[in-house]
C-alpha cells in the first residue's frame, strides 16, 4: 500500500490520471472484461450504499415509495415521444435474439438465427416509456393521483469514451417517476426533488452545488424544464450531479394516460422524473481528495475511525487489542463506525498509508507509552495533522471531531468554488478566464440555441445552468452582442 501511494500520480501533474489511479488504488472500482463497464469493489460499494441509504430515507420522507420496472423496453415505446427517442437513439443497446446454439462448423457458441425476436428490446437507458405505459393501467381517476414512485436500478447508455464512475456504459442510479393531476403540482414536485439533491450533496457529500435551470438545448430529452445541481471539481471543471425534470404532459399524451377529474372531465396527467447516479462517487472523489488519496466526509465514510496498535510481541498486541476494543465499543454505541486493525502481517506504517489512501476521517494509534499514560495519538485525514490526546472522554471528543471534519471539508470546497466563479462582460475576457483560470463563468447570453452551440463549438464550454438566483439585469451577450436579460453560468465540464 505504501508503494501504491508512492505511485499515485500527482494532482498537479495529470489530473485525469490522478483520478483514475486513485479510484483503482483506493479499491473503489476497476475496469471489467466488458468494454466500458466497471466492477464496483466492496469499499466503493460501501460508500454507494451509504449514499443510497440516506437518499432513500430522504425520498421516503417526502412521500415516495420504491418500485421496480423491467430492464427491457419494447423498441416501439421509444417511437411514441419524438424528442425522447432522438435524445437516446445513439446510446441504446438492442436485444435482437433470445437463444444461443453451438456452431455447426464447430466455431463455438453462435446466435441462433431462428430465435429472432418479433420486436427488438432496448436495454433501458432510462425508464420513462415503460413506466408511463404501466401508469396507464394504474390511473383512471383523480383519486389515483399523485403517484410517487422511485426505483433503484442499473441502466445502459452505450458510451464510447468511458471513465470510472463518471461515464460508463452501465451504471447504477435511482430514477423517480411521478404522476400528478395538475401542472402546478408537477412543477412543485420537480423543484422539491432538486432541493433534496442539493441538501444531500451539501449536507452529506460536503459538495457545494448551484441549483438552476438547464438551457433548452441542454434539457433532458422529452422535458419541458430540467433543474440541475452543478458542482465544481478541483480542476476547475463542472460536473452535473443530479437532475429533476418537469415533463409536462408529453409522456401522458404519448401513452394516452388520462384521468377523470372531480368534475367528470378527461384530462392528461402531468409528469416528473428525477435521478442521481454513481456519478456522485466521481464528484465525491474529485471535490475533496489530494495527493495522499481520498478525503471522505465522515457522514459517507464506510470506516469513520481506524485504530492501529504499535506493539512488540504478541502479549503487547493482546493488551492493546483489548484496550482498543473497549474504546471501539464506546464509539460504536454513539453511532461511529470503527475498524480495529490487529493484522500482524503488515507494519503500522503500511496501515497508516492505507487508511490515508482510503480517506478514513480519523486514525487512532496506540503505543506502549500511550498504554502507560492513558493517551492515544489522533490523526485527522482532512488536515493531515496529529496530536496526542487523553483516552478519557475520547468517544465524545471524536463524535464532535467528526462533525468538525464534515464542516471543514464542506467549507474548503465552498471557499474554492466561490473563488472560481468569475463575472465577465466580453468575449475576450470569457476565453481568457476559461483557458487560464477555469471554473464557472457568469456571463450574458442572448437566449438562442444558435449562440449556445457556437460558444460550445468554439470553446467546449456549455451553459451549466441558469441559476435560480440569476441576476435579472439588462446586458449584452458576450458572443453575439445581442440584448440579454440575465447572466448564466458557463463552464467546461465532465
């Protein structure tokens, strides 16, 4: 592990390689035998499970229930909503046959040509179509509304250029799909859920985000409005970290989902969908980590406290293990996850490097002198500082310290993000900041797709969002020189 840490690419040398090295060396994930797909390893999955648990509780607190819908979607379903199929057509994996056979020529297993499906099935890239086909059977009256469903699932989008967690052909996510009687209810739902994501990102991940509307060109395929949370990584690039969509009546009309109102009229249902994925793992890594490895916020760390004995001989190890287990028991009783590391096949220095690499928030080391003096060495991962403290009152001290570390990690990321928002008023300023500083650029835009596309083609920067608190002010578009009514946020992004 010490060697692995030594071999970790430096952030300042190659950010992209540093990220990939860190994901693999910290034991989060690795590439699989299937091109573009990843294996999420136990430590990485433990972080995802914590995310999942918190988000699931937040969804249920807002009245949502979990359900599960098929992985396969009939191809014809995608033809019903034109902009939706256009948005996903290039990313779809298609099932055409249902059986294999041994090759008559002895060339191994081949697809049985006689087992062709009557209609091809799409491996879900997202579930709006299959879910709205199902909702047609669930909804007849206003009494059946609202439907507030969420599913935890995997989806497939056939990405050509992949990166662990950030962009893979198959990934894990949750997708909420809700049905409402009125436009106002659906809009309120879409707004409620983007703020749930905002709270999760900031309160649990320690990642500050900007909430806003996507520009028409960047909206989800088939949506009337897309709300987003945008985070900033340490290399100055933005990361879309969660989206919530107001779908209007587009899918209800495509699948003929109507309900009888209180007045006895037939109306189309109003819809939303919203989701976050394992891309949040990428955000967590890139927002906080450093050249020593991961930096995990305590609320999402699988191990919050690692305890390491420094000893000579088996007898000392037994005594220390007993003492550490007693401390661990008290910490666990206060809801802290603890690992007592009594492995005798690796040195304590190796263990220190390992827990630093894995981002464990607090490390405790107990040596012979500490046993005599009633002390213990306490190291913080976020500041890389250590001190010798009394064992008395240690559990309460650590509980308070974990809250302090959580707050410090967020503040550091917030201060950085705030320092990387630059207001510009000309094209030359825009290009200069983009190339030499990065981050979010607040600039005027004339509101046209043509200008947005031209800026993207010229600079690879996109409109990340129109912030909810965007300045309403008269101005001039940085690219076209046409009138503009508000500033939007541009950035290069993942």
